[in-house]
């Protein structure tokens, strides 16, 4: 097992598996966040956030999720460094010059930018909800259940800090680009590299990437336009 993970192919397979796992998490996370725009009272989002915070299975999955993120980032850095050493001088072909922006050429850069946003996102929400608390969380949640008003904390940031909205929109687009390549590439790495399957997976990856980009970007835009 250790020799498999130390090999380039082993690291790629492991990174692909963790990447697919993270896409599943992002699907759940996006679904929860979209409750922000479906109910202006905040009740729906507060109940969903309370469920996520108190459900035993979610509590078990949190450290696994964190470990998945860490492994995915470390493996990506290792593979990028290995590729740079293997081919230290980039080709100067016209095709590469024209496609410098393509996700497949810049997966590590895209991932690094998403990581920077993730750190900011964790500081603004997870740290306050889980560790330090915030006065905004103590406002009445509008339900009969004793819970924190997570909607108040999140909506306040989107309404009063347009710069964060812009950053969030950009991050949503980056996530979509990252997934548009990472999704089909992960399946290719684990063996689904049939020509017909690849066509379908690439098409599905583009659809999923677009949905993620639109979904995440729609949230701050909604608050900017409505409030």
C-alpha cells in the first residue's frame, strides 16, 4: 500500500478519490447555502444549519472531510512539483499560448486560489459558529427550536460587505472551472478512460461545473440585488 501511494499513479488515484469525495461535500454545501435565497425569514436555512451542526453523522464526517481536504491539497502540491521537475522547461507551442487559461493547465493554481478563499470563508463562518461565537448568532432564530441564528450571521456579511460578495462570486467561478476538469479527470485516473465514456464524462463535468459556478455566484448576487 505504501509503495502504491508513493508512486505517481498511486498519488493520482488517491487525489482523484478525495476529489470526488469533496465534490459530494460541495454538492451538499451548495444545497444548504441555496436555502439562503429560498426563504428570506431565514427559518429554512437556520433549521438546515442546526441539523448539520447537531447530527451525529455530520460530526463524524467533519474531521474526515478536513482530512480529505488536507490530503487532496498535499497530493496536488506533490504531483505539481513532480511534474515541474520532470519537465522544467515549458513548451512554447502556439496551442499552449492560446490555452493558458484552460483548467487542465492550471489545476494547482485554481486550487490554490480556492484554498485562499476557503481560509477566509472558514474565518468568517466556521470559526465564529464553532469557536468564538458572534452577537449576530444570538438573535432570535424565528423557530420554536433553540438554535443559533446562522442566517443572521451569513446574510449580514453578504448584505454589508460587497467586496466579500465579489470575492465569493469569483470563488464560485473558480470552483466551477476546477470541477469542470477535475471531475472527468478523476474518473479517467481510476480507469474509466473509454473514448465513449470520456465524451459523456466531459460533458457531465462541464454541466456540473457550470451548475456549481452559477449556484455559488447566485447567492451573493441575490443579496446584493435584493438588499
